């Protein structure tokens, strides 16, 4: 049944979904990786598709940028369409000297300056962590593919252009690998609604040196490795179910 933001009938989405921020990247993922895919929604040009990957039903849909936008779509996907495994696939800004352009990160947890999880958790600080099974499956899939990944913490900020760049020094000190804008909200929402979530992201730029960033062509190539790792992780996780 359609929702205020998704114009799709019941059963239009698979129980597993990839969630890039960019709806055009969702279209690229469907065209590049999915067999027999169909466009199932396009409200506000937030494109969504469902197909198969090596026999596994899987959907892909854009979420827009930021926790509020991503939370709208994820909430409707979980509550109305029965999606249970949500994997964000996107870009992030690497923090600290260990960050390398093009590196794939698997976010086992996400800090945030957003207040959404405190609203969910009675004003207390909620530990926004990924589903362990999905994280383990993604790491194993990467190792099997020979893809080098790092696991650890990322930070989901409300602001892309931060008011105080000194925050990056604090994040580095606390061992945070990268910054992005959605993961902590997705993890809190999944916990609230009984779903499972993971964020897999590619470092597309370095926060301490904005001159170091990937070109659009480089993003395309590295996002291919990112998506292949995510899909392989979903397969491994399904095999354990």
C-alpha cells in the first residue's frame, strides 16, 4: 500500500535493501547489479527498485541526505513494506592519518550530534550500533573477495558544513574513522522497530584536507567495490538464517 513518501504496492520491496543517499546511485546499482529489476517508486524522484542478485531478492532505494530524510524512508520501508535488513551504502569523509581515499569502512557503531536517538531513548544516550550478524557477514564477504576493509566507529553529523572544524580533532582522538550523515539515525530506528541495519561506506574525501577528494569517475569505481561487498554480505547473512 502506498505511503506518504513511497508509491509502491504491498510486496514491492524485498526484505533486504541497499540504501544509498543519491537516488541516481540507486538507479545505477539496480542497472549494474540486479537482474530483472523494476522501478517500484519515484515519489519526489526518490527512486526505488527491486530485482534479484544471484537469486536473492533485493531492493535498492535512495534516502536523500541526513538523518531526517533517511529516517522517513527507512521507517516506511520497515513498518509498511516489511523490510528487515537495511544496508546503507554511501560515501564518507575520512578522519585522521589512517584514512585512505577509496577505502571501504564497515561501521560497527555511530556517534552523533543529532538528538533523534535521545528522543527514542527517553532523553538518555543510546549506543547506536550495527547489527552484529550483518557486520560479521560483510567483513567475511570482504575477506573472501580480497577487499581490504576497516571496521569501527563513524560519526553521523547533522551538519555537512560544520560550524567548528575542531570537532574533527576530537573525533580523531576518540578513534572515529569517518564522518557521514545517516548511520546513527538508521541504527537507532532499526533498534526501535525491530529491524537490522549496517552501514558500509567508501572514503570519498578527507576532512582535514578538503583538497583530497575522489573524482566522480573514481567514486564510480570504488562504489562498485562497496556495493559488491554489501551484496556479498547480504548473501552470507541469508545463508546463516
